[in-house]
C-alpha cells in the first residue's frame, strides 16, 4: 500500500527535470542503466517492477516494498549458533571458576568467620561481589564487632545501597520527564537549537584555543585554532541548510511522538545490552580462567590464546551492533509506515511499532546480522592492534589502528543508511547497499549535512539533560543527608550517578530521533507526494525548507 499513488505523479515532471539538471551540474554524467541510475528524487514512475526497484520511463529508479521473506538467513543462523557457544562457555567454565574463587575468599583469615557463616556458595559469592563493589567505591570497609550483629551477618559501609537506589530512581524519573519536554523543544524550536549548537561549538573551540595558549602550549593552541576556524567555516557553509535540517528533525520528532511505544523498545534494548554485557563478561572471564590454567589469586600458567580473545571481542561487538541496529531498523519501519499510511501509525502502541519490530527480529534479522558482523570484525581487529601497539609502541601499528578507525566509521555510517532501506522496504543488506549508493549519488551532501547538524543538537540535548539530572541528584542527596565516603565523594557521587543516568537514557531516546531523521530524508527523496497526501501541513513546511536551501532548483 506504500506506493498506491505511484501512477498519479506526472505533475512533478518540472521538478524532476530541474533536479536532474542540478544533479548533472554537480556530478559527471553517468549511464542510465539499472546498475548506475543518475536521479532518484521522486521521478514519474510507471508501475512496472524491475528486480528490486521500480523503473520509470526515463530510466530512473525508486525503492519498492519487498515480499516478506527471511533475508540473509545464513547470518541469522550463524548468530544463533554463536549465542549457543557463548552459553556453553558460560555454563561449562563458569561454575568451576566460581567454586575456586569463593573457596579462596573463604580461606582468607580476615574473611573466615564472616563468609563461612554463609554455607550456600551462591550467597557467599553474591556477598563477595557486593563487598568488592562497596570497597571499590568507598575505599574502606569495617566489620561490626558486636557478637549479636555478627551473627546476623550485618555489614555496614559509608555507602548505603538504599541511598544509591533512591538516587537512581529519582534520576530515572526526572530524566524521563525532562526527555519528554526535550522532544517538545526539538519539535517547536528545532531551527534555533541547531543554530545554538553551531555557536556553542565555536565558543568552546575559542575557549580551548585561548586556554592552550595561556597554558604555554603554542602547538596545541595552533591546532585548536585551526579546528575552530574550520568549525566557523562549516557553520557559515551550512547556515542556509539549517531550515531544511530543522524541518527534517521536526518531522522526525512528530513521527516518534505519534508512535511513542518505540521509545519503550529503545529502553528495552538498553536492558538487553546490559544483560548481554553481564553474560559476556562471565563467559569471557571463565573461558580465560579455564584455558589459561589460572588460579583464584590471578596467577595463570598459560598466556591468553589470542584467537579466543579475538573471537570473544567479535562476539561482544557483533551482539552490541545487532541490538543497536535492530532498534534502528524498527524505527525506520515505524516512520516509513507513518509516512505512507497515517492511520496505521498514530497511537502510542500502534500497529506500525509492533509490525516493524517483528519484521526486524524475523524477516530482516539476517540482514541486520550481516551488516553488524562487518563492523564487529573491524572493531575487534582495531582493539587487538591497539593492545599490541601499547606493548610495542609501533608507529606503523598506530597508523594501522587509525586507518581501521576510519574504516569503522565509514562502514557504520553506510550501515546507518542501508538499514533505513531494510526497515522501510524490506531489502536484503546487499540490495539496501545499492539503494544507499543511489541516494548519495542524488543527494549525498544533503544527507550528510542534515545528519551532522541534527546529531550535534541531539548530543548537546543529551548532555544538558544529564547535567540537570546530576544537579537534581545532588540536591536530593544533600537534602536527605546522604554520605558517600569522604566529603569529596559525598559531593561527586550523587552528581555522577545523575549525570550518567540522565545522559544515557536521554541518548537512547535521541538515538531514536536520529534514526527517524535518516528515515525522513530517504522517504522525502523517494516519496514526497505520498507525504503530501498523508501529512499536508508538514509536507508544506518541508517544501518551503527545500526552496530556501535550493531556491533555483526546487520547483516542486
């Protein structure tokens, strides 16, 4: 149903011709074969399918909705096998390590009476982990010497778990409220926020430059000065594009607010990531403990197997990327449905949210696994090179690590756009990649500039909410008379708890907005008429912003 108005697009030929002319001025002529289309900006289409795209009378192409099938299934199967191996490693090596560690702690004279009263090994291990965490934060512990309290195994620390839980709860609730207000702010004042973010970057760059010169570091001052000049030039160059980026962001936030359940899925993905991190740590440490012939005091007979470490790094990064990209594909599918079919995506728990999530974890999961695996391999390789470089201080390894970092950033950025096509149309990963190439041939710099401007604003909003939440947490801690070790800890720890929770939770919500913005860019490039039908007011604003950005070329 996404393209039911495809045959009624003949009134746009004037704009198509002008955009084609503009495209030819900025790019060399290319063949109009299917493998290298020259224009994708909403041409006049016949409804004749040609493989994975629709081909118009003028040879231009446009994405089409794909039939439901499990794309790239082999990579989904590989991921499930990998999870099985991780479960086997944790269950096979974990119990022996836990037994050795708990027995070693129980034999220490300082812990003997305290831990041996807990005959249950699991309770003893939990107690050890709890005490270790408290000792790491507060820097000290003390045992009660009273016999009655000792029998009850009561443990006292300067840090109360109840206080920490209270601060975390207050920070979470406050952050959720402020994040909702931030979405309203983004929707109503998007243009002003983008301008403010550019000015803030210039101010920060100027301040750091002055600080470097005052600190007696002329080389650092020159470097920061050049960076500041570049930021100023960038702000000047993109200033005319701000209305376009602002309208994209407003449209994206509107789609998210109409389908608020996607934020719940985003927070759920954060919980999945936390659970996966715990599982991975247990499996990794237990495997290193067993294969290295290690004892409870940390002495190992064998050096770690480099291939095993590399495999575990790929495992962690792969799953992390899959969790993140599954959310991204779900957002793209939800926004795409909202774009083309307004009635299916206008409630908190709309059908669009559930259907998009199910498509992501069933039909498109193999494509997500394939794209995520590429990034994971690059990340794991870079981490291995980083570890080797720190041992040998090699300049070549440093250059190789920098090169891999650049590749990682490029692949991640490419995946961001490819997964939009996966979510909106249901393409396989390779076919989605071809569509990304088409998109950037037509409007590459527009997409990059808009994405950069929006992400800059979203980061500053996340940081601002985090700082405010940290201040609120400090006020709550001070009003309740909470103590966190010494005076410095009492001042710093509540603020850090609020800052981290506020920044992380807001960043999760803002990542949804970022995914929605990318989807809006793709959808407007390919289907502006459908948007005019479904959301005329926003469509009019979008057309106005395009005219401001390209006054000579935009005729739609």
